[in-house]
C-alpha cells in the first residue's frame, strides 16, 4: 500500500464544511493509501489507521495583538501575504521533510485554502522530488471569494502565485468548472493537462437514517445552514459613526484594488425576509406561520439583533449558532424549504463560486430556493429537480416561490422531489475514486521520469 503525505490546515474534529470534506475523502483514500497527515489542528484525529501530526504555526501573537491594539490592522494586511497561515509554512515544511525522510511517502497532496499551504507542497517537492497534487476549494483569483486586493501590487502577487503553483504541481483539482476554465485559459498549453474538475459532494449514508416521526409543526420553516456575510453592510449603514470612525474606515480602504463589486447585502437574510413579509401581506392568514430559520451563524448577537430590528424582521427571521455537521444535515432533511443565497454581482458578470451546501441540499427530497447570481452555482442547479432559481435581490420572484411551496404545504400536499439519481454522482465514494486516479497517474508519471533520467545518465 502506497503512502500519501496529506497537508491541510483544516482537519477533523473541526466543525466546518472543509474539515468534513477532508474526513470523507481521507476515509475513502485509506482503501488504497496509507495516510500520513500534517495539520495545524492541535487535536486532529482521523482514525487508528492513520498517522496525524500537529505542527504549531510560528505566529507572532504578541506583535499582532499589539499592532491590532494600535489600530494598525491596515499595515498587517499589507505585510501578511497571502494569508495568516504563512506563519505555518516554515515549521510545516521542516516537519514534512522529516516525515518524508522517515516514512518515505509516494506523493504529496495539499488541500487548499489557505493558499500559503501551496508553498509547503512546493518546498517539499523541491527537496524530495515527490509528485505533488493541489486540491483547491476556490481559486485565489476567484472574484466571488476575493473581489479585491489590498493593493495593485497584491493583485499582481495573486496572479503570480496562481501561475507559480500551477507550474509546480503535477495535478490540480478544482471544485468549480467556471474557476477551472478561467485559470486554465491563462496558462501555457504545456500546463493545461494538469487541470481536473472534482466537485464537492455528500455522503448518502449521512442521509439514510430515518428521521424522527414528523409532528405538525408551525410555522413553515425556510431553513438556511451556515454563516451569512451580509449582516455588516446593513449594520454599519444604520450605526451612527463618529468622524474618527469614518476617517479610520477611509484609511482601511485606502489603496484597495477592487476587481469586481460584490453586493454582500444579498447574502444576508434581509431580502428573503422581505419576500416572506410580502407573502404574508398577500395572505394575512399566514401571519406568524412562515419563518426563516438560520443555523450556524457566527456573527455577534448584537449585530444580528440590530439588523433584524431595524429591518423589522424579528417576527420572520430566527437565528441560531453553530451546529454539528450531523445536526446540520438533519435540519436540512426536515426543513420545509431549503435556502441557498450567495452575494450578488451588480455588474451582471458570471462568478465561479459554488456553495458546499448545494450538494447536501440535493441529497434531500426538499424544495430548494437558490437565490444566487448567474455563474457556476446557477448553471449547476438549473436542471436539477425541485430547485427554484432567483436573483439574490429579487424579492418578487422569491415571494412567488415561497407562496407556491407554502400553499402546497398547508394544503397537506408538501412538495417532495426524488433525487436518488444524483446520489452516486454526489457521493464521496465516487469523488474519491476520481482523486485516486489522479494520484495513481502522477505517481506513474513520476516513476517514468525517474527511469528516463536514469537511462539518460547510464
């Protein structure tokens, strides 16, 4: 059995979609690979068959805290590049090299984000000659995730880093077809065969346990799982700001290079909340019987409360904190209508971001309201059963969808959709097989290169 050195800053038992993806993939990898993992998660654990090593980042905590107290975050953002995990690179590189010398793995697999992890993989490849595979969640040049840079110089640095890790890797995996094509077309022909599309997925077994007996519950629940990042746009517009605060915000924005305008307001609950209110206004007998329920909110409670009060939505929106992955799936399975919402792109351009919850929602039989901009998520969902696609700020379209689904629900004919045909496509078993083919291929290519060099020198 071959050995894989797996490098990832996230790792179980962390509670987030990326850590869950790491777990699901590695368990499948273990069918044909021995796992040797390197992470900065202190209590990291996979199972007894794996070897997981914690490496502490050399993070200058006292200096960072001091600069933060002095309101010098702007300087930090300019100096720390490409992300704060750059302080993990050198200790991880040292530990990774030691592990390679001791345990002789056959390949290196780096799970990104963060993008600084690419330096670990590249350094280890340079030192050992092992084949290197990068698996990217989102491209560093994806304008949905990274619509702006700290400066024009940082923008060009992102472009350089992307080309650098493409050249150094033996294979790259993207979860978005749009992002893959955008990056691929900027590379020379000699590099384009390295690109592979393997989407995120879900585990059918997580959805196979029977749900608790249903009770007639009210109100009708529109369920959203995960954090929303549009709260602050409403909060700061409502908050009274002093002249000093305004000057400080102007200083923080000074020099920012914006590639595309992203309307983060549209990934908040506000527009869906307005749509619910429109539906209730048209159907007064549904008052207090429709609720948007958000699970997994990381935003401080006082900001959430302020926004909901000022938007007059405390009666239609309920917000709860983090839940385990298992709880999140059960909440999705029992929701009356599932919501996906991503930030809008006011210029009408297409984006490459696709939400991880897309695949988990599709594992259920529940109707899905996808308030997403044109682009990868829209294109992927447009032919899927039981999905309504609307623009992220189109409250009229949202209210029509909500009204249709609620009407069916209260008529004792709730809408349900058979998506079993998608389960194999979305299954981590299937996705892991695609990864394993790539790993086998890069190892084979590496062996051929070594043999060719030996023949040339003999």
